[in-house]
C-alpha cells in the first residue's frame, strides 16, 4: 500500500503509471463487490464512511496534529478518524473497536495504516469546495495549487517555482490540483518508526518499504533499493495478481452466498406452506371433531330415549303389580 501510495516514484523523474485497463479492472472489482455488499447484504454504507468511535463523517472529522484529516484503518479493517484513535491510545492499553469488539494491541499511532481511498475523497472534496489544501513544503502552510507526481507533494505557488528550479526536481511533473483526478491524488507515505521521514527505500531482505533512518538502523546490513519505477511496477503486478485471486474468491463466495440465500428463501417458503397446511388441517380437524360431536350427541340422545322408554315400561308394570298387591293385602 505504501508503495502504491508513492505513485510510482522515480529518482530520475521518470515515474511509471499503472496500466489504465488493469486499474479499471481493479476498480470494477471493488465497485462490483461494494454494490453487492450494499444491495444484497444490507450493509449501512454511510456507517462505513464515518468514524467507528465518534460516528462523524470522515470529511467532517477533527483535524489531527498534522493539520489534516487523517483516517486510520484498525486491524479489524474498520476505520477511525485520527483524533479518536489518538485519544483511545492515550486512555487505554488497547484499542477496542466498538463495531466488532476486536482488540487492537498496536500502541503506535503511525503504525496504523491510512485509509488511502478516503484521503483521496477528502482532498478532492476540499478542492471542489474551494477550501484549499495546505502546502507540504513551506512552514507557512500556504494554500497548495499543484502537485508533484514524483514527490507526491502538494505545493504552493512559491514552492512550485522552487521545485522547477531545483536541479534534483526540475524534471518532475507538476499538475494543477484543480485538474487532478480523485484516483490520482495521493499523500506522501511516511515511516511508522520515524514519522517525519518519507518511505523512499525498499528493503529486499525484509520485503518492506522503509525510510533512510531505518536503513541506517535495523536494516543496515540488508539489501535495499530505491523505489524506482520497475520495482513499483513489479509490486503492482504482484498486487494485481493477488487481487485477481481475491476476485475469484469473491466470485465463489458470492455464488455461495446467493446459493445459501436461495436455500434460505426456499426454506422460508416451505415453512410458510407448512404453516398454511397446518392451519387448513386445523380447520378440517376441528370441523370433523364438531361433526363427530354432533353425531355422538345424537347417538347418546337416541340411546337414552330407547332405554328410558324400556325403563318406563318396566317401571309402569311394576307399579301396577305393586298396586295390585297393596289392594289384595288390604282385602285380606
């Protein structure tokens, strides 16, 4: 990511661009997956564009000590504004994400990766709203009007003129910020250990980017080289290959998700049909029970009438005989 953020920096002023077609493919991949996540999974897209702590939109977040909006990515891949992350690091031994409860044990603010895409949107929005971006070179932080593609620095009028006159940078390409496309807007990447040093070297031993002070320290005896165009392009090719793998994995996951969604809908339909069948069976069973109750009541009534008639007949016969005996006894 840091290498890509450098924008293909080359000491010789050459600078190589990524192939537009491949870059478009990567953009298509992320936009396609983002659309699916938003539409099919119901992810709150606005929540993803705001700080996980203060819930303020990234473009409205508080400025950090650098005077810029800095958006940092937690290890769980949720994003926080720089001010909230700094406050969390000051107040606790670990950073706990309020969204997923993941615990981030990294204590160094500068070792949290920047959300480069959000930075591009914020910087482009500032230019469109004519709020201005501060110059990265002068101490007065004058409004920047152009950007150096090789140095990845925003420059004011005076610094831009000096950049063109300097022997080391007179071959660099300066582009007006007003004409800069959002995906071309970058911020310089700085070392996590030495936050005032640019990442302009690549340690081949450790396979990581580092600054000049790192090379003089822990990477002193390692093999390293400048972040020239060929190295940057090879790293981009490697990242493209990894993104292609992710594209295939995402396709399989999406197909599996769609399959599970269809199975879930089929299960819900079957369950609803079963409930409807049970309701119909309930009505039929209740109707049959009521009919059976009426039939049994009729049978009980008929049985009772028949036996009552028999009992009445026998009781009448006994009554006649008892009266006869009573009269006979009285006569005797």
